[in-house]
């Protein structure tokens, strides 16, 4: 069983990418792949070809097919991203737009409605937020982000909800306090992945 960690940040040495690598180390020796969308140059633009795929569930472009194959090999997906305007960055949103499409993430059956295809996948979120938790609570930003992604994407595709662990106040000058928040987030996702895998092993009779 494999974990795919997807990041989207223009700076290679960003806090976002540092958190992704810290989580990968915490999950060792389980297989982990870190997908740095910015470093790989993934094109988030939803084109006419993508629209055709969305409508038909066929004719997937090679770059999208490669991303889908990555996820076909995984049972855990972790999205680690900076919060831009109370949501995910455009590159990560474009990755979702292009990869999680009809024919793969879900299928539209004229007689039976929508079939949700990603029930084998658990999806975890680590949003890296500049503001503190109080701001998110007062204005409903955390719940809005959760609704968009947990309900609007994860539930829609039939995936299991994993841990959502915010790294609040990520730009604070108190390095020790920031480290504690990061450790808490990484540990929360690690525990959720370990628990999910233990449950799957038990379902399969310990195999």
C-alpha cells in the first residue's frame, strides 16, 4: 500500500514542501511518493481536450493519464498546500479539475446516476494557513474549505475522508511554536494513515 503526497508551491524549499517531506519520513518504511506539481510543471489549464474527456469519460490526455496511474497504485492521498484566498492554489485546483474526471473518479450512468469510483482511496488534507485558528473560526473559513474539499471533492468521488490537519499561523516568528503546530499536523495524518491501514489488514484477515 502506497501514500501519494501532492504539493503545489512555487518555491522548492517552501514550508509546504518541508511538511510534505517530514510526513514522508514519518511514514517510512511504507512506500511514499511526493508529487511536487510546481517542480514537475503540471499544466492546470482545463482545455477543450479535458472538456471532451469530462463529457465522454474517454480520450484522456497523456499527462492526466500519468497522474491517474499514480493514484491507481495508492491507497492514501495527502494534499499539502498553502491556503490562497481561503482555498487551494490554482495549480492544485487545476490538477483536481483535470485528473478527477468522468470515467475515472466517477462515472455517469444514464439509468442509475453517478457511480463514485474512488472508494479504495483515503484522502487527507494539510492546509498551511497564514492566519491563526481564531480568524478561521470567526469567519467560517475552515468550515468553508472543508465543505469545498471534503464534501465537494472527496465525498463526491466516494473516497474516504482522512485527517484534515491545519497548520495555522504558519508565518509566526515563534519558531518553536510553529514547529509544534507542524508536528501536530504531521502526527495527526500519520496516525490516520496507520489506523486506516490497520483496519484494512484486519478486514483482510491479517494478510
